[in-house]
C-alpha cells in the first residue's frame, strides 16, 4: 500500500467517524422527541379519562 492509499483510508475513517457522530446525535434527538410525545400522550390520556369520569 502506498502513501496515497493510506491517506485515503485515513480520510475515509475520519469521514465515517463524523457520520457516526451525527447519527448518534440524531438518535439522541429522536429519543428526546419520543419522550416529549409520550409525556404529551399521557397528559392527554389523563384528560380524556377525567372527561369520561364526569
């Protein structure tokens, strides 16, 4: 393997590392959004139960 090929492999590895970091960030954001939606869903469900019990 020559120097250029090694340099290309290193650059590819760095790009993969950046993509994986962005992917991890995206997963975390989606997880936080799901938690918000679950909390909203629970609140609305409780309101519906309160209305049904009246």
